C-alpha cells in the first residue's frame, strides 16, 4: 500500500484518471471496477477497505463513479489530488459524450446505430455483475456480513429504498453489533 513517504504526482493522478475516463465504458459499477483494478490492485494507492469506504461515501450523493475517483485522488494528495482526479476522469467523458451526442442526433435514425446500441446493454449488465461478485467474494465473510448483504439487497430491490438509507442502516447495525460485542463478549 501507499506509504506516507511515497507521494504520487498530480500529473500521474491526472493521467491515470484520464485513462480510466477514456477506457471505462458502462457507467457506474463498470467504472468503479476499473478504478478498483488500477488504483487498488495494480498501483496499490489505496487499500481495499479504504476503497470500499470511498465507494460507500460515493453512494450518498451524485454520480458515485466520479465520487470514488475524487475520494481516491483526495486520499493521495488532498484537495488538489481530488480535483485533479475528478477533472482527469471527467474531461475524456465530456469530450466523447459531446462528440457522440452530435453523431447520435445527426444519425440516430440509422438502423445500424440502433442495433449497435442495443448490443451493448447485456455487456454492461455483465460487467456490473462481475464487479459485484468479485467484491462480494472479498468482503462478505461470516454470517453477519451475509445477512447484511441479503438485507441490503432486499431493501433496495424489493422495497426500493434509497441507497443512502440502506448505507445508514448498515452503519447503524454494524455500530450496534460492535458495541454489543465490546460489552458482552469480553
């Protein structure tokens, strides 16, 4: 993991997140999977636990893939690192979406374009599933974690609860379990 003596340069942060912005297709969880692979596993800039905390914080407001990038950049270099990571991540997407928007509204009635767009949907869903399974294998261990994961799944899928409420509930549950264990399991 990154040590306090290892300082990542702003240029490297910008280029890394620009690469993620350029190559990260599929939105949300697909981007998060790419950030996790590059920043946690390859560069080891942030620990898996810290990354998951950033992912949890990122769920609270706005686009969570951008929030995870900002969180990771902030971890590396504070406010400047967070801003650099965010700009690096957003710039390629902004330029590409601007170009694609122009192309779409110019040529959107072409059957070939319609077919190509429909073909990407299953791939995006698969990428999200792969990330969820991979993260679940690493982090869901023990009866309490399994129960919490199942309850969170039910709360969001069946009861349509907002992710922020689910995260707050999970945090409250985990805090209550930790307090109980501290008092009664000595």
